[in-house]
């Protein structure tokens, strides 16, 4: 079983899964095969907006907020970027029309960052204006370290626009050695942050490799964020870290309205419900769409025990 494998083997398995996430031939097969779509259902709400809405409404009925991600990254043309932005405008309209408790998450490479950064900035400004108009929120996802500086720059520029405060934020990854200083900078400007551990394969020079180091940095960052006075999201399924955070927040007099826990669709549903029952805010990140393969493989790499779960369920009739 995976839980009997040593730490070195687990790290090798993670690296393998991340490498496989970048294989275009496997991606094409997975995303176009019935078996691939069946395996992805645990972590991906569906292929269409209609399927997505069913999942969002179910979460809301359970008292759980949502962040929607229309899956896709590294588009190859300006037309694809514009089409992706149009899809997010549609999502914002659906959220508003149906009165869903949901915001949206997106990647800058979906908006043409590799092809035309000026176009990316224009598309993001238009989406931000839409979010402000309907009193919603854009979360700019963090990608691999090659995009960190540009992601922070664009987030900060958008946040400075009139009326943007509270309507746009980004993600920081605790496994990057630079993240504490990035967090201090964003906090000084009042930018909302989602803190996660990180899901890309990065060199040791820029990223902590040992789980204990990442966990220690995550805890350090939690304290920094929660003392800032800005509403942040703590993205983790690590129950020990969650328990530590709750105990520390209570000792510091930081209430449940000051932050939220964030989790991934299909992972630790029991913990999501437990936190809601105890009065803590929970937001679940729900991805949908046909381009699910890279996301799915990174989820397996983050927690290889999910691989056993997927295999076990695939073998059921």
C-alpha cells in the first residue's frame, strides 16, 4: 500500500506524476477516453457548465462556498485566450443570475500570457470590471515559478485599479523559499491571498523539498496572514495544520469571519463538513471542463494516496 512506501519513494512517485502531467500524448488519450473521464470524476465536476452548476449548488446547500476553475492553461493563440475570457464572463453571469455563493479562479496563461501580455492585462481588467459590477471576486492562480513574478505584478496592478480592493487576489505557495517576503509585500497592499503548499516540481534552490520544511513555512505564513486584517484563504487538507490554526486563532482572538479554509473538490469531504458544523468558513475549489488532465495529475502528485483511491474505484463494477 502507498502508506507503507518510504519517503524517498513517495518523492519519486510525486516527481513521476508531475512529469506525466506534462506529457501531451498521455493528455490527449486521457481527455478523450471514457476511462480517463471516469477516473477524473472524483476531482473534476464535469465537462460542461450544467454539470458544474449541479456541483456548486450541492456545495452551497451544505453551507460550503465555492471557487470555480474552468480548466485549461498555456493557451497557444490569442483567439483561445479571448475565448477563455468569454467563458469566464459567462461563468460570472451564471453565478450572479443563480445567486450562487461562488467566485472564480483562473490562470494567466489561460489569458494568453505567453503570447501577448498586453492582451492578458486587457482581458483581466475587463473580467475584474465585471466582478466588481456584480460584487464578486477573481482569484488569480499561481503557476510554476517561471510565472511567479509576472503573476504578482499583474495582480498588484489590477488591485490598484479604482474599486478593485476585495475583488481580486492571488495564490502563494508555501514550498517556495521566497513566499514569506512575497506575502509581506501583498499584505502591505491589502491583497487577498490563498495560501497553498504548492503543486509543481521546482528545484531545491528555490523550493523546500522536505515535508516538514514546507509545513513549518506554511504555519509561519498562516500567522502572518491572519494577523494582517485582510480576509485570506488557507488551502490545506492537512488536519494537523488545520487544528493548529484553529487553536492559534482562538488564542489570538481571531474569529471565523476573518478567514476561511479552502479545499479541493472530492478530497476530505468529511473534514469539510466537520469544519462547517463547527462554524468555520469553508470554500471548495471546483474545476470543470475538458482540459482536466494536468490538473488531475497534479492532484495525484500532491497526495499520492489518492492514486490508490482512484485505482480501487476504477476496479469496481
